[in-house]
């Protein structure tokens, strides 16, 4: 399923876009996009690295040597974050512990069954969610990870509804897709997520049973396009041992 998620994420990148790549699956999605349909995309990393070519080999942290070698620029964090503030970042990839029906993200704390779990927090995620032209989330699909309302809003999606971002002064952006281990969710004009496609071998009923709210299903819900041979070849060449994709 990791390979399918990578390829679905890669298709969210358009040619010529500036993309906050991050790590794990989005890292490989950037490589797939660059080598298939988006050769002119530019990748940003929170540690200040900017690349117009993928790292020559798999990296495990954004500070690994292969990510530095051949980089277009190696700035500081403020340098790359300033691109967000000026509206020059088209897409950001994010992960989270929870994502709710309005695309709000929680990576700060989870409270359930009387237990409290403290998580790492935002890092640059709140900046990306607030200021990129759009963002895409990748996560495991379960009721626990997809509640109707997140336990804590670390990074804003649609807030409390469609007009919320404009009302609080966020000039642009918001969630455009949530890619899970079962499906792809997108967002309607009212700000609420809906089921756009189910992954091969997954049923609509399975998705609904494992979502924490009554998920809206469009009449034309389809199947997520399976990875092409070209896409799979890039994934398997780059992540040979399946470190991120298995």
C-alpha cells in the first residue's frame, strides 16, 4: 500500500511547482513526480535545503549527506519558511496523528479512554498548513486517526467551515487531499471532506466503517489509479529495500 500512496501523492505535484517535501513517503513521491510528469518541480526541506533534482540516493533524514550534495541552495530554516510567507510554495505534504472532517491536523496531543499522549508537536507543519497554496496529508486509515474533530488543532485545515480561513486572516490554501491507506479524500465547497476514490481491493463500506464521522460519498466515487509500471520502477529503484514503502 505504501507504493500506491507514494504514486497517488506524486500525482498531486504539478510540473513547475515549489513543493515542501518533508520525509517518508512524500520524499519518494517527489522523486516519482520529477522522473515522470513534473520534471521542473522544486523541492523544499525544512532544514533549508532546496533541490531541483532528487537526492542521488535514499535519505533517512533531511540532513543526510546525499540531500546536501547537489542541492540548489542550503539556507537556514527562516530562508525556506520565508517562501511560504511570500506565497511562493504551491504544495506542502504533511503527516499527523489525527485529521478531522474539515482537514484540521493534530500532532500535539491525543486524549482517549482517559489516557493522555503527548506528541512531537508542529515543527513547520502549522506554517505549511497556514501559508502554502494547498496541502496534502498522508496517514493510516482508522477511526482513531480520522475523528470527526481532532483532539487538538495543531495545524489548521478548514477550521470550523468553508469561510473560516478567510475570516481569521489566512490569505490562501487549505487541504486539497488526504491520502490514506484505504482511499483518497478531497474537500467540497463547504470545507468538508468527501470520499473521492477507494484504493484497489478496498470497498466503500470498509472506508465508511473505519472513519470517525458519516463520510460523504459522491455518486461518481471511483477507484484510485494503480501505479503505472514507470512509477513503480522509480519507487523500487529509489527505495530498493522498501525502507519507507513497506
